[in-house]
């Protein structure tokens, strides 16, 4: 397989191309591939999720075609990284189906699941969200207490010790503090060997490398977030990080979902973009795990809820990844409504059901455009896990989701505006590790809505 050293050299010496020129070339190529491979999303929501395996396979082949012909753009060097057909195909054959993480009694194996599978999913229950440093210790401790935790990701914060986080020294210091909080929180929860993942304060290599510390920081059994940027762009500093960390055993995660409403075009183009980014994440950064579905720009930015056909496009991506590679897809449930609201919970549960049927492991639930201290609570992670297990218990198939959950889907699709909600301190008791009475009552109410539809909660 092509080495990371060779990738770094191509970032330095590849053909020059301005970002604007790349964006237009990407738009043209993906538009061409959508037509060539006949990538189409249905027009009727009754076709809620993809059941056509040939569509998933065609989408994957379109993505391979793009990588072979276009490669990716190193954004900060404005150089195109090109690959041969054999390099791409060899890389896909080399993708890993399992990742071992953590150590001692806390070792976990994160693996590729099956479409319409029967086994419980892997779980990353929390963070990838903003919290102030006064809450850091208690928030980490609460998430680390969730028994099904396989790894716990870090968080961002605006200040450290009262100082704005600006410039290399403070960025490196804040990065070390973040992973130290993670390490201390999992130790307090009785999970000292559990894997943690560094959530970048910045993408500078110095911030990543500052976290290496076998006692209070990252160990080779931990992970880092090295994301491929929108429109299939990569960064020079992140290849430095990949060269140093992942050659030592650290696993990598890429936030590699496709974005409808960007240069990839509509949901059909976003399917191809997402799969291209999955392949590039493995080749360029050696990322092992990919939250690689499809989202609409308006949903990611928290403007309004995007459902059909975005959810259909997302299902194509997960199925294509599983059917055509050893890659490990993950679903990132990101409701647009804020914490302690009915539609937040409805969307969280529905997306957890869809992910389970598609075979996508579950990755940190979070409000899509989260406020400081208002992105997530451990209760959200626990309801996500319960919904996934209930899906397996109910034995739901791809073609049954719309029919079973049409009342909830209709309600969410009718009013797509986000509901304002509460902060974690207003709806979750961090001392007693439980939601507030108000939030628990709301959780019970929404669980009953899904139970009335036929979901068999355990």
C-alpha cells in the first residue's frame, strides 16, 4: 500500500491547483459520475431507506472512479495528490475490518457491522462538543460511567486557565489539558484502560503531538480525529500527525460525511463525495473509522431539520461501504433541536434505529449546532443505545422503517424548525448521574411514542 511518506511528498510536489479551481472540477466530475452511474434518490418517502444493493455498489464504483481520476487537494499547499488505479484498489483491499482499542480489562474491538445485522453496535457515547473547563471533570466522569462505552472523545472549550486559546503554546497546553481531563475522568469511573480520542483544538501538528503521554495523555491504544475536509480536501499538518502517531498504533477517525448543498450538489452527489472521502481518509491519514453518511448543509448548520431524501442517501453510503470494503462506517446522530425537547429525542431515536438497520456503529450524539454546555447529556447516549438494542430486538428490516414509524416521521417532517432547549446543567444532574425529572418524563413520553409504533424496548 502507498506509504504516508509518499503521500507527504506528493502533497509537496503534486500539480498546483487553486482551491476555487478544484471546487469547480469536483462539481463537474461528481455531476458527471451521478449521470454515468445512474445515482438516483427516490421521490417518495415510502422508500425511506435504500434496499437496492446494486445502487450501493454503483455509488462505490463512482467514488473509486473519482479517486483514480481526481485524487484529493492538499488545501494549504494547493497541490493535487494523485493516485494510480492500482494504488487505489490496493488501498481498498487493505482497509481494516476491526480496530482494537484500549488496554487491560478495558480493551474493546470496534468492528464493521452487517446490514440488517443481529449483534449490538459499537458505541462512542460522548463529547465532540463544547464545554467550559469548570464542567470538564464532571462531564467526562458522567460519560465514562456508561457501561457500553468503547471509546470517549474529547471536547473543545473557549478558554484555559482564564486565557483565550490562541497561538501554538496555548493550543498545545490546552490540548494536553483536554486529554488529561479525559484520562482522569475515565479513571474515576473505574475504566482506566478505556480508549480516549483527541478532539483537535487546532489542526496544527504541534497540538496533536503535545497530547502524547502514556500516563496522563494519549497512549498507542487511543485515537485521534483526522478529518478529510469538505470537498475532498486534506491538510499538510495532518499528514505529519498521521506519520508520527498512526505508525505507532494510534487509530484514526475521519468526519467524512458528504454535504448536500455544497460543491457536490444534491444528495446524489453527496453520496459519492462521502464515499470518496472515506477512501481518501484511509489512504492519506490511515483513518480506521468513518462517520461517513450524508447531511444537508442546512441541517449541519442548525437552520432546519433535513430528512428525506438525505436519510436515504445516508443509507446508500453505509451500505456501499460495508458491501464493498472492510471500512467501518459510523452514524453521527445530530438532531437540530436542542436538549430537553421532544423533537430532539424523536430524531435521536429515529436516527439510531436507521443506523442500526444500516449496520453503522453509533458515534457521539450531539445537537447539530450546539451551544456551549448545550450539546449533549449522558441521557442522550443512553437513549441512543437503548433505541439501537430495541431495533435489534424488534428485528426491523430496511423496507419496514417508514411503515412502522410513519407517525413520528410525519411529525418531524412537517415542522423542520429547531426547538430551543436547555443546557446540560439545566436538564441533567451531574452529581447523581441522571436526567432531571422534567427530562426523564420527556424521555419516557417519546419512548412510548415509538413503543406505540411497534418498537420493542428491552
